[in-house]
């Protein structure tokens, strides 16, 4: 035949000539290529030489700054640069869109530290910062500080609660990713916040960092799902004695690799803005406490896990406003709120299981305290007694859900 399909000879012909009509006069050129390849050591050797030449040229130029013109954009971690979105500003050569929502309640002092850390460590982000004041009694100090740093400030009437304030702040979000931040957190490096944003852009889930105490120790900020096998391990065993896999199931905050957790403290939560709006993100009727448990259980029910990233860390002071307001841990309110969230999200069976495992946890800790001379079990005993009182007042899920919502607000 004068023409037709031709399978390429191994190693012969440039790309695009593998299939096509035959061309007269190709054989001499192919033979010349083979003779040249034999003289130079073959195609593999030629490729090695080319790579070596490129390496020498790069070394002569020196290291390229990430994000510099002509180079690759800075790697935000996890989702990679392909998940970055355009923003109003640009830093370090990478544009990212993110809204930060911060709820204030007498928060001027911690907010100042947060804002300073954002200026130092926001990395490539150009965030929209939304601060929502919920009943502060500091004479407007927090509001003035937020405005001085260019934040959009929303002042609510009275103190409708943490959930309502976050919902109001989220309504102002203009970008694809939103990070809910407590004012008492601080960024420690340039990587954590941009990486969380990239994770959220690339994976529809709730993304949380590791939290460190002001002393630098790891905070127990991530927990197993109430009533889960991990919760049972925590209740019935001494986690430090367990193998690593079981220990991390009982205490996920100890993990050193990203993992799905049952729920996490919402001091810093990154997610897609559409996801947070679909979830609420918080129940406006929830004034305070365990709104993070409610959010994580609600997200899990829609197929969105909570993912802990222990390689990304923020400092968390904790209880900057609730501590002074309550004069300590409000154990009775905490017991009622947890039972209400579990009954709402996990039903009657989930509440019974969680009640039993909570009681077992307190019993195990009290026994351990008795075996350690000088151990103070006052707080554990107070939590146990608060759970018992809450169970007597509302013995089942129906009673929990029928209780007056006002009892879950501080008096």
C-alpha cells in the first residue's frame, strides 16, 4: 500500500510521528540518529547529561525564593497551590482568599496579641478580617483595636452568645474559605494559617490545628466521638500504657500525623465558607459551651469529617472571657450542655452510651487519684457530681430536649 498506519520503531521518531502515513526518505535520518546515539552513549546518557547541566546552571544562579517571578508559587501545604484562590491582596507571590471571623467579649488584650501574630505570620494571605463584638464591657477597647487594624467590625445588641455572633460574622464573609478564630489564639509561624486555608480549599471538611498552651505543652483539644470505641478506651484504660494506635484513638490530640477525630475545640476551624453556612455553623440557640462538639457532629452527619493537622500549631490561652465570667469551671452548665448536644445529634442511644462512658471516665480518674498520694481530685469529683445531677434532672433524651433552654445559659 502507498500509505497506512505504522507502529513506531522503539526509540525512533519524534512525538507526533508515532502513528501516521509513512514518509519516504526517513530511513537515512533514522540511521544517522542511531549512529549519533552510539557515539554519545545513547539517549539515557544524553538525558543524564542534560539534567546535570541544568543542575549546574541552577547552582550557579543560587536558590530561588519561593514565589519569586519565574519560580513556583509558595507551597501552602496539603491542598497545594492549585487550590489557592484569588484574593484582594498578594503576599509572597501567592494570592489566597480567606475570611477570618473573630468573636469578641472583653477581648482587647488577647486580640492585640492575635493581630500582632497575624501581621507577622499571615504568610501569603490577604485576609478579610471580621470582628464581632458580643456584649463586651471593656468600654469599646476591643472594637477600637479591631478597627485600627482594618477589620470590619459588627457590634451586636447585648450578648446573644457565641453561636449567634459567629453566624453574624460568617454572613459578612466574601471569600471561598473562612477561618473561625478565637481572639485568644496566636500564630507561631508563617506556615500554619496558609496551610489550613489550603487544606480547606482542597478538602471539604473541618480542619483544625494542634493547640499549644502558653507553656508550650500540647493541649487536649481533639477528642473521640462520644460513645465511640476510642471514648470507651479513654474511659476504661490508662492511655499512656496503650499501644500507639489505641492511645491515639483514645486521645487523638497526641497524634503526630493528620487524622480524623470525633470533635475538636473550635479555637481555630478552617472550612469552605459554603460548608460553614450550610452547617450554621453553630446553633444560634446555643449560648456557650460545646458548640464545637455540636458543629463537628453535625458536619460528620453530612459526610464532612473533622481533620486534625498536628504539624500545624497555634498557641491557645483559653478561657480568657469565660474564666472571669464564671469564676472557675461551670461544671453544672457544662454537663447539661454536653448532654443536650449529644441527645440532639446522636439520639437516645447515643446519650445513654455517652452518659455511661462519662461516668466510667470519672470513676477511673478518681481511682487513679487515690493511688497517687497528694493528687487533687476536686475538679474530677465536681464533674462527676454535676453529671449525676444532670442525669437525675433529665434521665433520658426526651427529658433533655424538653428542658427549658434557659437552663443552658449562664445565670
